[in-house]
């Protein structure tokens, strides 16, 4: 982004100008979630890696948003986003 600005080519008798803007690359998932199998009653941890840190992460199960609760712990540290499912049951499949 520091390269953005107005650039000119000056030949003395004429000047050409160009306005340059630089956009951030979109955030990408660099390490996908992995399928997990666990016995009921155990915690399950799912994590993925992102191309940028401090990105707003939203977790979903079957299309419904997951919110932090006693059941779900949401963590984000640097480029790693982690969902911990506490005391898993068959309904968590």
C-alpha cells in the first residue's frame, strides 16, 4: 500500500501522470480443516490457518452460526483459528 500515489513522467515539454492504488490481497485459507472422529464425551478441536492474522472469523455448523458458549470455545491466535467443541455428543456430528 505504501506504493500508492501519483506518478509522473516529465520530459520537460510534457508530463504524463498516473494514479496508482494498491489493494490488499484477500485473505485465504492456507491450511484446511481436517475431518475428525472422536468418542462421545471428549473435546474436539478444529483449526485452520489463514494467510493473514487478525481476520474476523465466523464458525458455522450446518449453516448456523456458532457463538462462544460453554459448548463452544472460539480461539484465534495469529493466523490460526480454532474451534473447540466441549463434551462432544452424537448431535455434534
